[in-house]
C-alpha cells in the first residue's frame, strides 16, 4: 500500500460506504477486532486545517464485540475492498470475533501499524484518530419512523468521529 495525503483522495463516499461497505477495525498486534459497516460519513469539521479537519463518522451498536476495541483505542481504521471481497465482508459482518478467528477464516492478512490494524487486501485504508464519541438518543430522532424501523430494541448506535490521519491506497 502507498501512503498518500488526504488531499489526494478522490472518491464518492455515497457509493464507497453504502454500496461497497467497509471494515471498521480497532486494536493492534496484541489484539484487534473488525466488523463490516455500510453506514458512515466522510467530510470535514472543526477547521483544524484550512479546509477543516478531515474526518470519518462511523456507527457501532453497543452489542458489537468491536465496540470495546474502539472504546479502548485511540485509533481505528476504515478499510475498503474491491467488489470481489463482498462475500467475505458479508461473513465478517455476520459473525463475531468473540467466537472465532473470522479474519483468518476469510483469509485476510492483517497489517499492523503503530496502534492500528488494516488488511493487505484492501484497496483503501483510512487511519482515524478518535476525536468524538456519543450515543445516538431516541429524543434526537425527528423522523420517528427510523426508530421504529432500525431500533425496535432501542439498541442505538454509538457515533464515532475520527480525524483521518493517514491514507493508504493499493498501488
């Protein structure tokens, strides 16, 4: 993977996240976990740079095993894969790392950076420094039908905003 600046990044986040999905991964060589996600955002906020702090927003339900890793760590990664990995991402999103080494089972190769993990097979990796975390709350939903359709058991996601501190692309 080749490191590029965030300013060099050219992508459509709507299709990248919603259609191609991503893995949210936290932890390092001493222990990590990953989960598949198809909800998230990329953008800028808080003006650290002349164009704003480049950020990711991802959402994790409280019962997900990956959540304890994201809560514990400073960094997390968002990794994106070519379309042919869709079945593997489907598996990684429907099986828990509590129960098995799902990464090995899907034959992905973890790469360990300084406090983070990504995967050799990825086409794009965003390394993010956690800067904000908060639970979504029922009172915040203006459109109550979202609660009815996505949160029947009131297991609202936690939202994580991370500053994108490194970007890696497949050469």
